[in-house]
């Protein structure tokens, strides 16, 4: 209330708290390399974060955690349903080159026959709160990321930073009573790799020294987020290596049993932290290497079908009546829990349904987001730009590269966004809650299916798009209210 606003406007206090917070971030390892030297750890800085945790209603927080194992199952079921993937993505791959190339890999792997029956899924389902004037908030899924979902490592460290800030406020201002950051759930994310590494060892002969390969980007500012995962693996005596597409191009190969070798080391698990956007495939060889890895006996996190299950077109198809029922025929309560998180999603396929979507978007563009099949932030289209884009493509199949989605309206909250290159000023902010899911399937058996952590990201309300890596959002923690 008034007391909080007074604190937000107390510039001396804010400056003091910001200094405390930045030091706490460095102490607790909420760090990133600087953008000028993304491949060196000589100069690092705190990963951008909010000065204060942002309020999230307890009920929706727990709703998001509770639905995660269902989303894990859903993604996994989609990934095994080639008929559904073919149908859902048919119109998209006809016009979107990137998705088509992924789909070509999927088809050729299907045709050859999958060599590995172990599946490792690590995803992050992202939500915003649709907050009405009557005070109700409903949890709406923005998207689910089935490849390279990041910040699981750093997010496990951010609660300590806000606890330090809280300590400082308590001792100087005598403010804040209850303080729950919702971090009681364990980050067991990392253990999943161990399970897979073991599974791989059991199911294939003689390679106790097989490694987990992190497939990494050219620019590696966010390396510490990976290092947390690597550390957990090292603790479990699981060897890891880090390689880029171009490294695998040079030294990757399959033996006659389709075991994957890179630099002479057998790879048990390929963990993709790259390969999710067109720019990641710098040459034709990158595509060849993706295919090589997909064909191999290595466990892929994710495999190509799970990658495709995370596309925005699939998300839109899932929102059609009856589609969730196809995946959960005897579980109406699961269907209901998942569907409750769906915002309005609309097809732009050719035909009367798509025509209706076009008309609706052109009439009230401010109610929607137009999304292409892209990841990594900064690709979506909003407001009047929706009209410009749709006017250009509405008569052609080009429009099927996109989907349309209801714009979600969270209530803005004031906070300070701390980042190296920005001045300290109060911003109106919007938050997005991510929930991490992990699962392991061996053949038909789900060996593990868990909700393994969460991430809150917050951005200034001036920006309609973009994540932390895109330089728009910053790390945060949910203050359960
Ligand atoms: P990406 O895969 O690039 O992260 P997203 O669908 O997550 O794509 O969109 C990027 C960002 O755009 C989100 O983090 C969110 O800030 C904003 N956004 C996306 N969809 C919506 C929506 N329906 N309502 C409000 N904001 C949205
Ligand atoms: Mg995404
Ligand atoms: Mg996103």
C-alpha cells in the first residue's frame, strides 16, 4: 500500500538496496558473461533481475505447478503421434521453411525407424495472469518450450538474492512480514540426465564412459545457467562435454550400431541448448549434423518429434474442441485442468475458419498477438502491425505460417529492473511465470514425470515481447500472496 509506494520512491533506500542486491547476486551465482565478450569469463556481471519479488497469487502458482505433469504427458503423447503431427503441421510446413526442415528430419527418422526408445523431456510451460477489473486472475499459458528451455540453473539461485534484499529492508525499515518465494519445490531437473545416462548404459553394451553432450550456441553469455546443470552431473560422476554444431560437424560420426561419437567420445545424451531458431543453423552442415544426431542411438533432449510438439501451430491445434480428448480419452479431469490454462487460439489456415480469424484480427488488432513459428523472443506481432502483416498475406497461403492468440492482460506492478547498462528507475512491470517439467520414458514406461522448478521473468510493460536472453525481461521470484 502507501508504505510500499513510499519505499519505492525513497531513492536513498533504493540505491542502497540495489547495491545489496547486486552483491548478493554475485555471491549467490546469479551471473552472466557480458555481451561484449560472450565467450570469456574474464568479465562477468549479475544476470539482470528485479529489485523486489513480484506478487503472484498462491492459488494460481499452485495451479501452474499442479498441471505440469499433465503437460509433460501431453507433449510426450503428441511426440509419439505422427498422424497428429503430420496433420497439425501440414499447412505450416508448406510455407515455413524452418519448420519444414525440422519436419523433413522428423520424417526421415520415422522412415529409417527410431533407434532409441528412451526419451528425455525437459520443458518449460510459460504463463501470464489474465487479470480482470473485478480482481480475478486466471492462469493462461503463453507457450510451452520443449527445446533449450533456459534459466533453470540461475532460477534456483535467485530466491537467495531477494532474501538478502528482504533482510536489509527488515533491518532498516521494519517492513515485510510473511515472505514466501515459493521455492520449496526441489530443483531435481538435473537428476533426469543421470537417469538417462544410466538408462543408456543399461540398454547398450560397453560404454561406461559415454558422456552427456551439451550442444551450445556460438555466443555463450548464459554459460553459468548451463554450468549449474553440468555441476550436478559431475557430482553424480557423469562426464559432460560442450560442443557447437560446427564442432560436431568436424568430429561427429555414427558407428555401425548408430552410436554417436564426437572427438572419439561416445555420447549417451545430447542436450540441446541450441538449434531452436533458423540462425542457429549457420550452414547446411548444421542441418546434416542435426539429422546425424537424431538418427543416432544417443538420447536426445529433446528428440525431433518433441521439438515439433512445442511449436505454436501445435499449441493452436490443441485448443480446438475435442483435440485434448484424443490424448486423454478417459481422463476428463486432466483435459479440464489443461484446457483451463488455454487462452483463445485461432487458426489462419485457408478456408472459412481462417478467414474468420483474419476478419477478427483486422477489426480489433489490439486484442491479439500474431505469432510465427519462432522461438527466442522478439518475433511476435502486435497492434497495428498485425493489420500491416495480415493485409499483405491474407489472400495467400503465406498466412498459415502464423497463428493468432488472445492478448493476455496481467495487472502491472511497480518494480526496479536491475541491469548493468540501465539507470535505476521505477518501471511498470509485467511478469511471466515459467514451470519446468521433466520426464523420462523408456519404451512405453514413464520412468519419471515431475514438476521440477519454476522461473519468474519480469519486463517493463512498454515492451510487448522478448525474454531475458533478448535483453527485455529480467529474472524475478514469485512473492506468494
Ligand atoms: P517465444 O517462443 O519467442 O518466447 P512467446 O510466445 O513466449 O514466444 O512470446 C514472447 C513474449 O511475448 C512472451 O514472453 C510475452 O511477453 C509476450 N506474449 C506472447 N504471447 C502473449 C499473449 N498472448 N499475451 C500477452 N503477451 C504475450
Ligand atoms: Mg518459446
Ligand atoms: Mg516464450
